[in-house]
């Protein structure tokens, strides 16, 4: 999971589709790959994909699509027997696409033959009803990013608890200490922090409004009420506003993931990458499992070449290359042993955080759980709704519209 795509990126996808791109060529020797990475990353993926095709004896056409449009556009295309041969899918999409019959069961292929090297959490995202439908590409976690120079000038260290943040906030300019992105994914560490969760999948129970969940989300609201943090009032632009505040030096800290590093280090504040500090989330905040997987479209004419392509793209060598170039986190344990990866300051900072991520419900409704959470969390942070009432309403939405076969707690 990552930030929302820009309007420009979305329009770029629409333009590509209108121009006749965005689908398999029907040629068994050509793999069409939809890359959902951002502009700071896509060039490297293009380079690696081209190298894979050259050494593998097939052709590849990489089409960069906006992340926030990719799922719906893929489903529309695949239902009509069109679309890419390989999709870079968010980890939360796999079960939905598998249930819909839009991606291939890889269980009997070489892609599922040797998975011991993959980290357990991202590997779990590739499974649906006991079968393998994907291959882990990158994983991620959320961390506390901070401006080292600003904290040093204020004479403070990165907070280890949210209460500590409240104590040091006056030295950092009050609400200039932290920007809270009100997007749904960024609510999860708070929701988890007191033992809460969205669902209990084993008992098929909705738990998003449990006392533990309410206490956890209230921690975020309390930071705003204490004047130790700020947020955006307009939800759709929250992530963009947060980035602008951090890269301009207007706030000292944000919560973000490794995908953001290339963008941050292009700014004046972090032209010296050493000024970008990365620390664990304060308190008991635990990041959700994030990242992306490779999936192969059901009915692809280039299945054999696509399997070779995914094997190459997900190899230890290429995961290490991508990590060293982009600071993205490998899903293979062996990739972390590569010297360039082991010595990378961003990857080494995130590696222990990846080992402590919180599993998400790997069910077909995964993405649908996040959409109404986005509204509820923004309402809570803006003070439009009280935390308990907003999460009670969210639980009712889950039962009515998302997981009707789950019981209320």
C-alpha cells in the first residue's frame, strides 16, 4: 500500500488506454507488464524488465499505470479477456482477483515450487484458499520519518512514545512537530496499537469498533487536540499536503513508508540524504503489512514467458538491485545479505520494522475494508465525529456492505 496517485498520473493512464495501449498483444513471445510504481521508481523497473527480457529470450512491454486506477482498470480489462499479462498488484488485491477468476493459479508452476526464501508476511498475501496466486515483489512498513537538523536544533530525540511527542512538541513549534496523514492506511498503526483490528477472520467477527480499536485511534486524535500534530482538512489531498509540509521544513516529522524516500531526497530539506532520519513508530504502533506482488492474468497468451519474467523480476539478484537503487524492501531474505543492500541506510533502518508488521485480513474484501475506514478516520481527525461513534458507524457499514456474513462483536 502506498500514497494516492496524482491526477496527472491518472490522466496518463486514461490517455494510454485511449491510444490503444493497456492490453496484451496476444503474442506468446511478448509480455505486457503493468507497472504501478511511481515516477521515481518506474525507470528502474523498466530497466530491470528490459534486462529480464533480453536474457530470457522474450519481449516485454512495460506500461506505467497509476496505482489508484490500476485495480478497477485491470478488472474491467481482464473480465473482457484483455489487460496485461503481468500486473504489479497491491498485496491487498490478490484474494479479490483470485476469487473473481482474473488471475492464474500458480500452484503447479515453478513460481510456487521454492518459496522458503520469501519473508512469511508478504508470502501470506499470495495465498487464497490454500493455493498460490502471486509472487512477492516488494514489502513495506510505516515508520517515523524526521528531519535530523530540526530535531538537533530543538535539542530533542525522535520520540519513543506518543506521550513523549506531546512533551517535545513545544520545542518543535507545537503542531509543526508532526503531520498526520488522514488516509486510511495510516490509521492502521493507531488502530492496532492498543490491540485492535478491523476483523477477527477466524471467528468471522467485526472488531473495528472494539474498545481496543477505539482507544488506539483516539491516540491520533489526542495528538491533534494537544497541539502536537496537524492534519489536512481535505481528505483527497492529505498525502500531498503532508509531503509538501515535510519537504519544505514546515513540519519536523511524518509517518511514511520506504517508497517515499526517493521523493523526499529530491527536495531541498533532504538534498543531503543523511538529514532524513527513520525511526520505529512511537509507542506500540505496529505497521500493517504492505507491498506488492506479481500476478499473471487468467487467459494470458504469454503465460510461459510471463512465468519466466516473474521469476527473473523476483530473483534475489534483481530484488537486491531494486533495493539498492530505490530503497524498496526485498521480500527475499537472501536479498538482504547483498552488501549493497545490507549497507543501505534506508533498507537497514526498515529491516527490523518489516519483521514486526501486523498481518492484514487476506480476504477478497480487503480493499473494500479500507475505503470506508478512510472516511471514518478523516472525520475523527477533523473533529466531525467522536471516535467511538465513527467506528460504530464503520462497523455497521462493514456488516451491511462489505462482510455481511461477519457478526458484530
